């Protein structure tokens, strides 16, 4: 019984740690394969939960817009790889997104972490567009 009570807060802590990697300190164009896979997988997870009916009521209009911009950024990053590598990377990112989802008890609790993550990626995309 005690473990079940701790499961909920631990899931939130894990998600916040997972999404808390400071992207501003990282050159987004110099991400390794694994970093790209992880960041893309996290984004895929966020995009999926944003489409869930129980989560949509917790979203602001800018949430989806920022997640879309983040998706554009990831597409740009992944485009440096060959078509075959892009497909492999997508498959690995999908697996990562699935793993994140499996470790999330209630998707709506991830909205805050996803909002911050998509916002940070969106800002990077905006900076790239300004160049």
C-alpha cells in the first residue's frame, strides 16, 4: 500500500528530471544519436498526450503550437541523417516515447513538464528562424 502512494509522486519526479535537461546549454545541432533519440522520443510522448481527451482540457492554445514548432526543430535536426538512419532514429525515438509513457501513471500529470519542454524547443526553433 505504501509503495502505491509513493508511485504517483515518483512518476512526476522522474518526468521532471527526464525533461529538465537544459537545452539552452546544449548546441542542438551537435546532439549525439542517443541525445537526439531521447529528445525526439520525449517530444513524441508530449505530442501524444496532448491529443488525449483527458489532457486536452488542461492545455492552452499555445501548448499545441509550441509542440508543433518543437516538432519542426526535431525534423530539422534529424534531416542531417540519411533516409535509412532517419527511419532507424524514428523507430528508436518511438520506443523511447513508449518507455516514457509506460513509466507515466497519469498522462495529464505530465502536462507541466511537456509544456516546459516544448516551450524550450520552440524558443530554439524561433531563434533558428530569425537567423
